C-alpha cells in the first residue's frame, strides 16, 4: 500500500473556498473503523455543485469530495466487515459532513457500508451510483404507494437522459411499466428508447403554463427536476396516482396548488437517498441487481479519470451529461 495518495480536497484558504488535489496519507483520514481502498466513485449533480464551488455542499472543511464510492475493505475493526469484502457507500453525508470518495483510500463507519451485490463489479456499482440507487428508491416508493400497476397507463420520468432518469427508465421498463421520458434533448431519444422508454414528451411541453388541474395523463412518475415541471406533472397525474420526487435540476421551487392532492388524491412522495435506512438501501440494491440489465448499464456509462473532475462538474451542471459518469480514482 502506497504511503501517500491523491484526493480532491475542498478547503478554505484565506477566506476563499478552494478545490484542489492534495497528497494525503492514511494518518490524515478520519478515525473510523473500516479502511476501504476505493476503485471508483462517480459524478453526481451534487458533486458538480461541490467541485465547481457553485454550491456549498461541504459543511465542514477541509473536506474530501465525492458522495459515493465502491471498493475493497483493507482494514477493519468491525465484526461486520473483513478484509477483502467489496462494498459500496452512497450518501451518509459523504462530501458534506464526512470525507468522501474522490480519494484512493477512505476510512468509514461500518454502518455506512452496503455489501456489493454479486451481480455487480465495483465499476458497475458506481455506474449505478447514488443517482441509480436513488432511482431505485423512487421506484420502490411508487410501488409502495400501491395503486400503480405495470402496463396500466403511462409513467412519467423527468430529467430522463440524466443519471436518475436513465436508471429509472430502465428499472420501470423492466417491471413492465409504460414509460414516457421527458427530456430537453431530442437527440437522446434513441438512447432512451434503448433503455425502455416507449413515449416522449419535450421539456418545453412540460414547462408550458397550465392550470392547477390539467388533462389526466400520468399514473405515476419519477421526477428529478422539480419546479414548474413537477408542478405540471402533478397537475396531469390521474386520480390516485403518485409522483416520487428526488431532484431539483430545474429548480428547488414548486409553483403548484393543493388541488391535485385534495381533488384527485394525487400523492407527492419525497425521496431522500442520503439518510435512507440500511433495509431501504438493501432493497434498492436488490432491485437494481434483479432488474438492471448490465448490457444497458454499459450503454449509459462512461469512465473518466479523477484528474478531469472539475471540467466534468461543469458539464453536469450545464445539463450536458448523458447517463452516468464513473470516476476512476486509481
Ligand atoms: P443529471 O445532471 O445527470 O440529470 C439531470 C437531468 O435533468 C438532466 O440530464 C436534464 O435531463 C434535466 N435538466 C437539467 N437541467 C434542467 C432544467 N433547467 N430544466 C429542466 N430539466 C433539466 O443529474 P442526476 O440525475 O444525477 O440528478 C438529478 C437530480 O436529482 C439532481 O437535482 C440531484 O441533486 C438529485 N438527486 C437527489 C438525490 C436524493 O437523495 N434526493 C440523490 C441523487 C440525485 P434532460 O436532458 O433529459 O432534459
């Protein structure tokens, strides 16, 4: 094991937030019970905000960025984990309050680790990443609502060509739902059709001004965008339908009324992946292992070196990333 390794560190230098590569040693890492040698991390929207400095994601400094990671346990003081175990970590405050995955090594609390399903390599787990795992939590939430059936009506996925959206389409299509993809990028239609989308609606159409109760269309939905698009999606949801919302790529506001909820019993289900329980995580990862076609996963994945992370951060914030970007930290 090398003495020093490279990590992307957010810090405060003379009152200014800086984001720079730094050489760390194992003694610099937090004193948690499990040391993981990281193989891959990913690029998520929140990582884009963190590494570009455009969002104050880190709540204490210095902070190693990267909200998720996959790798191998190399030291453990926990009875639950042994050397050689392959693990994945999503959320738990990584890159916010806890040091994260843009590093060759990280020390972590045992309870933050999820066992890597046999179906996936570390690279595939990070191709799924927090975005894909969140998409899986959203589909779980829709199924728990209990009133949406595969093959009956249309399920809407917004931000379709992004990380959450593309995995949500794959998971819903695998269970037999008719998926309509909402995207601002018509050039991604073939890609999205390949994942299982059967119908498309443009971002502009979903942004168009509409009343609080519009023509009923969606039996359910996964929303990664928020704002006007979510408000319109709710206003177009059928009686008893539900939208699982997890993102704010289009804005954190919600210019909506209560009418879809009180007149059509429409549900808005919030999904937070960061503090999801271990059982929610296991269930979401089991769905991914069962329903995500590794061949499709490869079509929505590209691998980039950690050295390019800042340019990649700008790319995801500009809405130009298609599918998932895996970050090779080796
Ligand atoms: P991506 O950038 O990969 O995808 C977001 C997609 O949203 C884009 O590809 C684009 O889709 C669409 N989009 C972007 N900007 C706009 C805009 N201004 N108006 C309308 N649509 C837009 O991000 P992720 O998929 O990784 O994440 C999506 C959202 O989910 C983010 O807000 C992220 O913070 C959030 N998130 C939340 C989690 C949670 O725990 N709640 C966990 C993970 C992510 P298209 O080109 O198809 O139109």
